[in-house]
C-alpha cells in the first residue's frame, strides 16, 4: 500500500506542476504551482520535502 500512496502523490504533484511547465505561462504565475506541488509532496511524504516547501514560502 505505501507504493500505491507514493505513486498517487507523485502523479498529483506532476499534475499540480503541469500548468507551470507550459511555455505560455509567465514566470510570475509559475511559482504558486511549484509551491503547491511541494506542499502536497511535503504533506504526504514529509522529510526533506517539508523543509524545501517551508523554504519556498
């Protein structure tokens, strides 16, 4: 079950980052998506990701 959880979180993070990866998005509109993806990963996986998410805020 932990593997399924990790895969689900990874897919969610990629989907959260997808709008930021589009070439038409302005740089000022990218950071909320990056912070949201880091926050999601930190909330589910913890560890170093929590530290990175806190630094990005």
